[in-house]
């Protein structure tokens, strides 16, 4: 297990893998924290920091640390459409925190 939001953890893990296997051929980014259905304006700062730290910065840290490997990043939103539809009805004009973070990874 690794915390992709922790740069020291990422660098240490990459170092361990490279020492065992020599290099990375491919990187598949698929880490993420579950979305919330609350409006961005109602999202606590601590949760938003965790969400961005894992879903956005974690992708960047891992990809950068693996340097030169072919990279694929995915973003899952299973069941998210109904939640965001309800959220938008409750808070017109506001994106949800998870949706806002996902837009930056695409």
C-alpha cells in the first residue's frame, strides 16, 4: 500500500521498484478517493485537500517520479451522474468538489 499524496512515499516506492526491476515501461494511474455529492461551496477544506492531494497531485507525483514511462491515467465515476444531477438541482451553478478535481486530470 502507498499514499500517492505523500511525495516521500512515492519517491521511496519508485526507488524500491527501480532497484528491483531496473526501470518502468508503463505507468497506470488509478488511485482515487471516493467522490462526494456536496456542492463545492459546502465541501470542507480538509476533504478538498485530501481529494486534490490524491486524485490530482498524486497522479502528477507518481507520473513525474517514474520519468519517461508510457503513462495511462483513468478516472472512475461509477454512480456519479445521478449524484451530480441531484447536487446541481440543490445548488444550481456550483460544481461538486470531486467533479472540479476530475476536470484537471483530463
